[in-house]
C-alpha cells in the first residue's frame, strides 16, 4: 500500500503539542497524526452528530456582543433552575 502525503496548516501551539507528545512517546509525527485522524474519523462515523463537541467555536460579531451582554448582565434563573440547583425533585425525576 502506497502512502500519500498531505499538507495542512496548524497553529504553532498545536505543532508544539504534537512535537512534545511525539518525542515523549518515541513515535513519529506522521504515525501520530494518522492514528489521531483515524480515531477522530471513526468517532465521527459512530457517534451521533450532536454528541461531538467542536474544539473551537466561531462566533459572529453580533453573537459575540450577545455573549458579552449575557456575561455582564446574566438572566435571572428560572424557578426550575433554582429547584434543580437546590437538589429538589423536579417533575419527571424518579
């Protein structure tokens, strides 16, 4: 089976993590990348899409302003949220 070379841009911090891990474990970077990619692709094919949490979340300028607004002035918790945090039995709980 012939190997194929691919090229990808990664962040400096990811490159540093890759190099540290490969050196510490005594594996080649190409092997580590292929194993990681195979593992990730298998997880994507076997897990429901809503279970996979992305490593990075991109926000628009408008959604960023909304997030900042909620952080500065959080919404008042609902009765159900207060009950849940207090450990009270919530409808439907056994």
